[in-house]
C-alpha cells in the first residue's frame, strides 16, 4: 500500500451529484498525503453551501477503507474552486452525459462589473450540437448549474456555470 | 394477515444487509445518503488567529457577516415552493443555499477564533459550534442588520432586498479577499463568485419589473420604498467593523459606500427608478442590528427556525 495507490483510489471516487465525473475531474480533489500512517485527503467545496461535501467525505473514507487505508478528509478553502479546474476528460464526460461544460471563468480583479443583460454564452446543445440555445435560468437543480433549452431539438439541458 | 418479524440474526441475510456493509468501520456512514454526523466545515483548516489580531473582535465581526447571511438565507428560503414560477423558486433556493454556506463558514470561523461566543449546551451534545450559534442564541445575540430580518413581502420586495444586500456584501467581500485573516480571506474569495450571481440576478429582475407592467412597477417601487430606510444601516461602520478594518482584517462598510452607490445608480437609472426619498430607520439609543437591537420580526423568525434544534439539544440527526 502506498500513497500513490491511495491517490489512485481517491481519484476514482465520483461526485455524488454529477456521477459521470470523478472528484479529480471536477477539480475538488486537492491532495492526498500520508500523515503518521493515515491517509489525509484534501477536498475543496465548489460552492460555500455545497450540500454534497459530507457525502464526498464519507465516500472517500469508505472507498479508502475498502482498499485497506485508514483515511480522514480535510477541507481546503483557498484557493477557491473554479470551474476552470474541471479537466478535459471531465468536460468530455459532461458532454457525453448531456450536460454542457463551462467556458472560461471570469477573471477576478477590480470592482466586479454589473451584468444587466441576460448572460450570453456560446454554447451548443449537448444532444444535437445546435448553437441555437436559450437560457432558461441562471440557477439550476444544483448550485453549479444553469438551465438551458435548445431551440432546434427543443430539449432542455443543464450547463455547468463559470465561476 | 400478519407478517412475521424478521430475525436480524438469520443467516440467510435480508435486503437491508447491503446498507450495513460498512457499519463496523468507525466513522464510515456511507450507507446513509447524507451521513449521520455533523461535519466540520473547517476540518483541517488552520484557524490560528494571526498574531496581533484581536480574536474577540474578529469573532464579533464574523458573527455580523455570518448573521446577515444566515438571517437573509432563512427569509429567502421561505420562498421555497411559493415563488412565482419554478425557475425563480429554484433560483431563490440556490441563493439561500449559497448564503447558508457562507453563514456556516463564518459562524464556524467566529467560534474557532473565540470559543467564548458559542452558547453553552448540555454535556454530551453533538451540536457543532456553528449550529450552536445559529440555533441557541436569542435575537439579542444576533448581529445582523435589520434589513436582512424584516418579513418577506412579494417577489418584487425580495428582488429589491437581494439587490441591496448582495450589492453591498459583494463590495465588502471583494475587499475582504485581502484580509490578514487567511480563513476570512478564503471565505470571502468563494463568496465573491456567488454574490456576483445573486446581485446580477436581482438587478436583472429589478429592471424587468420596473419596465414590465404598471402592476410590476408599482410593486417594485413599493418594495424598494419599504426597504430603503433599512439600507443605510448596512453601509454604516460599527465600532467593531472600524476596529477590524484598522487591523487589516475586516472592511469598513462606509469605505465601499461609493462603489455600492455606483452600482445601484446604474440599476436605478436603467430601470427609470428614482432613488426613494426616505430617512434611515433610527436605532434605539443609537443601537441597531449590529448591537443586537432588532425588530420583533427576528424573534418570530428565530422561534420557527430554532424550535426543533432547541427541543433536542443532544439530538443526533
């Protein structure tokens, strides 16, 4: 049993709300280290109120203990999670499962400009590929997603928001 | 017809065995969808208060920011299943959830900085400090501004309130990212991203309602007029805020006043709405929400919010 194996196990645990993504692909897995015989996994919340944190922690401890590791989970708040941290593989998995992947996150710095016009993103429908889509709501079924509708195939879809 | 009671010791096993697969692993509650214990939102985070920073002042400041979020989160969550349509219901629930997350981190930070702020609970109580702060303080222990606590009106009233609070809070959090307290700085950096969505959501609805129908405009102006006297309190610097700002830990709200005005002016102008002409709601002998002086509405809200937790101070959920 090595730290590399522990990392491999931790990296394979999936997100409870978007199970097509591993915690690593989502970018919330920040580190795996050994501390006095115990495996310490560090994760970061996507949003402050992310209700899936406890489940992620339990899933990590569970999977690692199945693999023979004594594990605990710590939280890292800084740097704050960004949708830019979703890996290429993660973005592919999102699209394959009918979710639209986020574009580049807005850059921080200076007073944050007000956006009064509806948010415009250049998206394509994850089902039919059409670029004719419209925003239904900036807030979706989970904190990290917005709701869209494709005006070509008429199917609704979710878009992972840029933060 | 009767069913025999299943024998838990039967060797044949039953359908629930799978659920208990890991019951012998200490701390492994993964058979439960959301676990069975409380999790520390700051697990593993170094909460040492930087040297020469007054821990009591830092804790008091975190309570102010945390209580604003907690109380407004509760008000916004009252829209659940009551919003004008499903999309807005979900949007408001998301905003409430973000604020609740901010509140949880800030109350946990307050408790870690100065455990003296946490109400005492019966021995053996599993309630974590941030929950003790949320559920076991009376109204006069809360440090939120009164703008966050007054009862909901209609949807337009909520749009106006979220716009006012999110605009001021975003400006404060933006500067708070440079706090000398690394925990507070990290909480602020996360919050900025969320509050940007809240502010812009409310601003868009503000414009939509103002330029919508006669009725939507009437309601928006009514909501704004009702809330306006409570707004100055949010931009007034309390001595605790002045102290933490001087120490490079906090932000004096008065210092972001101009920035907040610019954003609000932009929204008001594009919406064709005049700034209401109403004086600030006075405190009582100079005391306002930040001093624990609240409107009656907060006690009523807390009675509902806290009743279950208070009935079971040693409960495990």
